[in-house]
C-alpha cells in the first residue's frame, strides 16, 4: 500500500511503471524525490487517491521485465549508470552545444535576449555535468565499488578517502539540483520546446535534443539520488 508519507523517490525506485506515472502527472521524482507524496499532491492539485491507484497498478504490472536496481549489486548499477547515462551525455552534450551555436548565429537577431540566455543556461549545464561525471567516475564510483567488494567478502570495511559517503553524496546531490534547475529554465525559455515559426532543421534538432536530454537526466538522477546513494550510505552504516 502506497501512502502519503512515502517519498516520491522511494516509490519511483519500486519500478519503471511508477516513474511513468509520475512523468504523466509532471511530478519531479529525481531532484524532488525526497518530498512526501502527500505534500506534492497538495501542491500540484493531484488527487492522491487517483495517483495511489495508478501507482499501485503500475507497480504490480510493469509490462516488460525491468531490472530492480534496488536489489542488484552496486557495481552493476554503477556500470549501468556509466554506460547508459554518462556515455549518452558525453555523446549528446557536444552535439547539442554545436546546434545551439548554429541556432544562435543563424537566428540570434530574431530573439536575442531569449536565445542568449538559453545558450548561457545550456553552457553552464554542460560544463557542470562534464565535471560532475568526471568526479563520479574517478572518485566516488570506484570508492563505492571497492567498499562493496571488501564488505561482501566479510572483511573489515576500508577507510574512505573522503571520510564518509555522505560527504561526496551531498555534493553530487547539490549538483543534481543545479542540473534540475537548469533543465527547468531551458524548458521555460523554449516554452516547453515549442518551436518558433521560422525554425530551421537545426533549430528542431536542438529542441529535440533538449527534450531527450531532460528525459534521460531524470532517469539518471533518479538512479543516483534514490537508489545508488542511499544504498551506499546504508552499506557504510551497517559495516561501520
């Protein structure tokens, strides 16, 4: 039974079906995943009983089999995040950046203030995510994998270079919040990806890239904020 006291992220972690329900209602399940369902429903004028029924149906009937990342080894979840979501961003962010520059050069005089802010917002998001992924892949993720490997062999927990997982996790979650805010601003500036009448093929590809990136980042941040990070912190607690 899903309750109003449960967090959005906790329910989203149950299944991909629950994630789709939240997306249908425009409920933030990644950066806003720590908020209670009841509070979110009241703020967004969503009937809780209806949402509850939809969520419970979705979590019972998930359609195609989907991995339950709440139960898989952390190393496998990390591998999935890196190969699916990090690699996607590494490929797509430069492409979107190139489109952004072409649109700015070709159409900047038609809507100078909005396009300039759009380019600046995306540029900041690109730079921060690039550094963010580097820190995860070089520092945090290897530390989680080493820690899990050692404790799975019933050996003493190894010391962490940053004291406790809560320290880098707090930083990563703050950067996720920044990314979420940038995505929201991009959506506002593009009027929910509504193309102007004069949009060329590159303009269309730019907006499509923004929309696809938003969807992928929501899944990406959800897996980290609501599953990987809490499980890593819990692993450290029980093996302290």
